[in-house]
């Protein structure tokens, strides 16, 4: 298991200025300077490196994948051959963090930096490069900004970022929304490492897993911003059950759904079927989030930063809100004593989950995918790495979501809405 704290490349990588949360949300309005793994000086105008390049097309009428192909045949795919706005340029040392918000060039750098940072984090967890699922046709991912698109999606050779038009003629570009870019990169990781089903095309658990995995990629990568970790711990004193920032990720999702990682949803809610795979994803994401919190608690126990009585209280919390203030007081007390210890415990839990997910996803088969299979893969990984230290935590959290007890029903068609199974994301040539 490898650990990564975002500073591994310090001094050698390329600097970008990123908003951990979109600047139009209340919290985290200050951008943070981070380094991506591409060596300083290796990222060209665009930005562009050996894996991806960014462009801001002029007068691009249609998004890729769907709609009329201007070339007239098959799918509409990169590269964009028309005019583009002037690219973001590196400074004399090769960095992009000198760019200030408010220009298309800052947006381009932000989109690239977000995608590159997410890949960096997950390539550490996978302990090797993650190939693009479209690598046979395209060497690089095209990161495209398309303001007319009310969505963001990754597809065959492209990640296209649109945005949301607000009431007062405002526009919130998804290129500035780290969660959304990271979520789309998460889809690419799953396409590459798990693959697409070829036989079992109606398996809802595959699509629910896809959304869940993409959200988890965004969630875990967000925890690599030191400012996010600090804010979360300062706001909660490490009592993660009450914190809300982390679980509000993807709030401005393309589907305008609030996807809660700290949710209580269970599979029996979907026994008769599901309308949207984002909903079906929630029991799985919730189980993973609870595993993260439980492992964090184990780490705090080991470090003497949480007493067994506190753990007992937090276990009872869900059904008994009156314990909440007693528990919070205990967290406040302990956190004040040793904030660094809390930080280490959280980063270890983050890296535990990231590494376990990377190992487990590689064991899955897209055609046979089930939530139960995901749980079993995690148990296998845990057995191999810790001889089953966290087996009870994994089993209990999957059981609480009724994984293995209830199978979700079929997809219920929703008027005017398409799931990913028929979207531009999953279409491949031929
Ligand atoms: Zn998605």
C-alpha cells in the first residue's frame, strides 16, 4: 500500500492554482497551489503534456459523441479542427500558477490541472500508469471547454466541460469545478481498469458502481488538498459523522443532484427497480464512506486520540441524536490536544481506502459486476494486506446497505431521460 500526501513531487512538478471547491460555492473560495507530476518545463501551451491537452474551441456547435457529426460519418470525435482561443502559456519556469481567475486561459489551466492531479493521485494508488480506455485510437485525452453544454462528460478521446447557466445571466463553468472534473476522470479510470460489459448490458449494479466509483475518485482526490483536510478537521474536530463539506461533493453535478456520500440509503429501496443509476450508486458510496470513517476511528483509537467510550458513542449516534453533543465535546477536547494526530489518522484512512479500491477494482469483471462482488474483492485485498484487520468493518458496512440481501430491480425508463448506458460516455466506435 502506497501513501501519497500531495507533496511527493514537491519541487519537481508543475504548479497550478486550483479551487478545491468551485469558487461560486460558499466554502473554499481561495484557490490553492498544487503540483502535478508532470516535470516543470514539460507542460506546453494549452496546457498539454504527454497524456492530455486542453483547448477552448471557438464556435463549436455540438458536443462530441452525440449530435450531427460535421464530417458526416459515424460518431463525432476529437480532435477539434476549428479555431481555438489563445492557449494558457507556462511561465519562464514552466508553471501555470501565475494565471489569475477570470480568463479563458485560467479556465484551461484549471481544467488541465484538475484532470492531471486526479490522475496523479490514482496512479499512485494503482502504483503504475492508468491507460486511457481509448488508447488504441487516441494517444491523448482532449480536454475541451464548451459553454453551450449543460453537462460534463468523458467519452472516446475527450472530456468536455460545459457549465450551468444561472438566473441572472451568470455562468458557472464546470472547468472550475474540481469535483466534476475528478468525477469524470473517475469514469475513465473505471472504463480502463474494469472495462465495459459486452454481454450483460442491463446490469444496473454495473452502472451504479460506475457512478459510485467516480464519486469516490472525486472524494478521495479532494482529500489531497491540504486546505480541504484542514477545513474539515477544524470544522468538525474530526467528528466526521457531523461534517457536511465532504459529503456535499458533486453538489453542482451535471444532473443537478445532490449526491450524499454520508447517506443512509439501502438496496431494498431499489428492489422494484431504479430510475437513475446515480441513486442506485448511493448505497455503495455510503458503505465506502462509512468504511472510511470507521478506519479513521480505528486509527484514532490506535493513536490514543479516541477512547473506546467515544467509539461506542459514535456507533450509537445514528439512532440517538441526543448523544451528538456529548460526543462532539469529546472530539473537540481531543482534537485540540493533537490536531496533527487527527490529520495523520485521516490521511491514512484516505490512502487505505484509495489503495484498497484500486486493488479491488482490478479484480472485477464488467460482465459479472455486483455490489457483493465489490465487497468480496475488498475483503480479499484486506486479507492480503492486513490479514483481515478491517474485515469486520467492510462486512458490516456492506451488510448495513443490504448488499447480498437484496438485488436491485431493473431500470425503470424515465420519460425524456437517458442513463449512462445509452449516453455519449459509453458509446465506442463500432
Ligand atoms: Zn457520472
